[in-house]
């Protein structure tokens, strides 16, 4: 809460829904686990989707895996992105109400048909637990599930933006089905709810954090301020704005304003 003389510019509420199981099934389902003493949920996902048939002019295939807790010693192609699944319920990024899934992360890997990793300065293909440090800010914990989308691009499509963009577009469309179900949950059923405020404090020092992101060459890009938290659709390209500095509020950053392309 703001103190006297301070002004609240934005207020963001993030409602978390904790999932403890992810399986494949015939359709998208998010279920509350009634036998659990806590507010926990399970997720059922189709292994194949019509979304995967989009952008086939640059994408050879997209397949899915579910990596269970403690099973991280598995081989992966180069990691393009690790992201939470969140949805905007009220307002725009940085204010209003968002819902996010905990206990589950999305992960995208990429390679082309010639075996070239989709990466820029060094690839991260190899055993997952050797290429990614678990339990850090932005990475899954040991006990989290990982929904892995393995993308294979047509030859040399990873050397230009159309390839990675197509993969993110398809994966984002798939995840939107999960987001729409998350929107339908009752707010009182959330596992945890937190409120964050952007506050102006007159007379106090002003602090700015500078974050350097990808945005150069033909394909090494970053997206920001998409329609959904940590989303792709509706986002802006750092390359398209020629790397011009962008100022974000703390709550916009907290609400998933930035998405790495790879």
C-alpha cells in the first residue's frame, strides 16, 4: 500500500493456479483435484492440434513431449524459449488482473531439417539438465512439469525471422486454448493471489534498470508487449523498431512484457 503523499500509478493482481499433473488426452481440459487438501489442478492436453498445421511453408513438423518432475536428463535440441502460461483477465499488460499457471512451464526447441540448431551465438542442444539450470528465475524447478514443443524447420529457415516467428506463432496459438480455459476459473479458486503496485514517491531517488535484449541481424529478435503475458501474438519486434530504447513499468515487466525468440 502507498504511504501518504505517494501516488499509485498502476495496480496489478496476479492470481496463481498450481498444477501438479499434466497428461495427454483427447482435448484441452483443466481440472481441479478434489482429493487434494490444497487448491491444486491437473492439465490434460491433446498431443496433436490443428494449430500445428499452420505455417507449414517454413515448418517441417512440431511434436510435443511432457517432461515430468525429476526426468530432466533427456536430450533436447537447442532451446528457443522457456515460458510460463499466463492470461490477461482484466486490463492490459502491467495493470488489472492476470492469471498464471505454476508447476508447469512451456519449452520450445528448434532445429532444421539439415540438423542446424535454431540459435545465434552458440546452441544449447544436449541433455536438458546439463544445458539449463533449474530452480532459477525464469526456469522450471525440479518438481515442475515441462510441456516441450519440438520444432523442426525446413532447411535454413532458422537463419531468418520467418522461421522462429512461425514456431512461436503456432505454439502461442496452442497455448491460447489453455489460457481461455484458465480465464473461466473462479477467482476464489486460485492457489495464491498477489497485488503489485507501481508507486510514485515524490522526492525519492528514481531507479531505472537497463536490460539488453536481442535485436540484431536478420533473425536474432525479441518481442515485447504482446496481447497476453509472456505471449507472442500482438507483440512488437525489437528489430522492427531498430533497437530503439523502450521504457517499461515494473508491473509491465512483472506481467510478462518481454518474450525471447531464441
